[in-house]
C-alpha cells in the first residue's frame, strides 16, 4: 500500500475551521483517499473518501490536490467532540479486495 | 443498522490462558476484518473474511491466533497461551463487498490485558 504522511498533532479552537493535511506523493492512479477518525476508547469511524474531485458530506470536506499527491480534510467548525486521531489512508480501488492500512494519524486537540 | 458488536468489552486473563472474542458484524456486510491496536499506534491488520472464507492473514497472526467465521455471520478470534505482549485492543470491522469504495464500520473493540 502507498504510504501517507501526516503531522503527529494539531490544535484548534472550538468553532474554528480545521485543515488536516496529508501527503501521499507515491499515490497510484487507482488509489482512493480515505479518512477515518478515532475518538478516545472507540473504534475508528469512517469520515470521507475521494478519488480526484473534492468531496463534501455532513461530517467534513475533502480537498484533493490536482496532482493527487496531497489532500486536506476540512472540518468547517471544530467542536470538542471532534477531538480525535484522524487517519489518512490510501486504498487501492482496482482488482481484489484491499485492506485498510493505518498509520499513526494526526491527534487533533480542540480547545475552548 | 445496529452497528458492529464486540464481546466482551474488556478481558483480563493470566498469562498462558486461552481467550476468545466474538464479533457480530452488520448483517448485510459480507466482509469482516480483525485488527489489533496498541497504545499510541494505529490499528494493525490481522485477518480478513469474505463470507466464511478467510482470505488473508497478517504475519502478526502467529500460530497461537486463530479466527473463524463459520456461517459467514459472526466471527471469533481465539488466542491460545496468551502472553503479555498480546495485551492490546482487538477491533473488528465489517464492510460490504463488491467495491473498494465502501467504508468500514468498526466495533468498539475488546481490550485484552494479560497479567
């Protein structure tokens, strides 16, 4: 699986936007970019995924660079409940089933 | 959709004992995954089922570990002769098959402590 690079930690103030970066310079043409987050004492939770175009859902937005070598997860208004570890994962969309391979992610702290 | 259920939530066992964990996936999901997570690390893949067939096993899954999904529904993960290094959170996830676009739904995990 192609690798991703994320900052170890980030901080944000509540009700402000948060931009979580992810670098994936070795991404292949069939790799989808997936984001999961893990709240304390819970299993990971799917957030969003995309291939080439920017994506929006009720949880977040995903901005994908034109060359696809980086992406940014955007939380439009951070709340205390968004404090979690955020994982950026590449998943091959071609061929047989591929598993999610997690890195160490970005720990997001949200303060009042 | 009742989510992915894992039982028990916590297990404390003595070194050398056998333990078994259960995972009940979302009913219409035909894929089931087991992961292990230690403190400060992301989840590590252990094994994966499509229906009742175990299609992939990680090298992390030593001979002491065995997983089954006998009827393509719930799954069990057994660890024999537990060691202190087995202490971790064991996570189960399920997903639909047919597309790599489908997200995983994870359970809350079973936290194993080997003393």
